[in-house]
C-alpha cells in the first residue's frame, strides 16, 4: 500500500568501480552466513614442509607455522633421531619468545604465544619423534597455562 503522490522506491542496483581497467561489481550490503573455516590437518612429515622463502613463517598444508621452530625440530631429529629434553626446552623457549599481549576479552589473560606458535607447537608435537621424558615435559608446559 502506498499513499497517493509518493513515488515507489527505486530498486537498488550494484555499484560499479573501475579497478585497473576492469569493472568490478559490488553488491549492496546484506547479511550472509559464512561457513566457519576448518583447520587443515597436520599429517605431513618434516621432510615435506613447503618452503615459503626466507620469511618468518613456513606453510604446511595451508597452515602458517613458525619457520625457526620447525627448522630446529628437523635439525634435532636429523642429529640423533629424536628430540631430547634439552632440545625440547629450546623449542619451548622459541614458542613463548614473543611480547606479552592481552587476549580473551573480559578475562584479560596475558600471553606471549600467538595462534601461529600454538599451531606450530601442535605440529611439532604430532609430527616429530620425541624422547618420552621430553614429550612429557613439553606437553606439561604447553597445558599448564591457558595460552
């Protein structure tokens, strides 16, 4: 129903922008329900790590990992076949080496570990051979705090 003398609303058309010699259509804003992203599974062995150049990160199956930690684990495993307690302590120190930052919203948790470093810890824990005491210590250290 419309009041007499009021014209109908115009149909909203997409806006066109010229971007590097081509037109790109931008639809009007609307609500969409995007599916949550799924994490890639870590099934790759150390020798199959994709190289991402000389950046801080290396990419394995689409997941960004800390290059220094992965490279250290590869070297430790090549050295004597497994990662011992002293090497596990060095790996853990590389994981928690960042600056302190607030996370978690209202509970104001302080952490020095990024999500990339947590993914890296999970990857090296699952994909490298560890001596049992080193594996137990590393697991205890990672689970002792709410990173």
